[in-house]
């Protein structure tokens, strides 16, 4: 069974940085697209950033210039470097992976990011 596990969340001061990691297991395939979404309490889950294999990353306007998504050297790993964090970045962050072989999306359980003084 495919599993995605996020790590790296926590409590950080405004202006600080965090690096989120996601490691996927349970498949021999490379996920065609991997990315990060976030969901704040009472709000809809929203795109943060995605990155396809061999392609350019895509960012939400709200994080562009502050966040950087990258795929790791290990198969099916993805990172999100978050700099200049703001209180409005507070949310549960979810790793997402898309596999075209079965047209299926996979989700991690989420990691909480709280930006507060």
C-alpha cells in the first residue's frame, strides 16, 4: 500500500524558516507529480506548490518567492523549504503525489505548521 509520510512541521516565529519533508513508499513507480497542499481550520485545502518529474515547479501566489519545492535524490521524496514565514501560513501541510499509471492521487496524514510569536 502506498504511504506518504510528512515531517518537519512545528512551531516557528514569524520570519522564521522550516523545511518539510515527504517520503513515499509502497510503489515501484516514480510519482509523476508531487507537491504540497495546506489546510487551515475552517478553510478549504489549497495548493502550495507542485513539481513534476523533469518539469518546473508551480507555486501559489501567496508563497511565491518565500517557499521552494524540490524533489529529493531518493525516489519519491519531496521537500518544501519555507522561509519568511507569516502567521497566515499556519496550517496543516499535506504531501500529495499523483501517479498517472492509475490516475490516482495519494495523500499524507499532514504535518502541522504554526507560525506565532
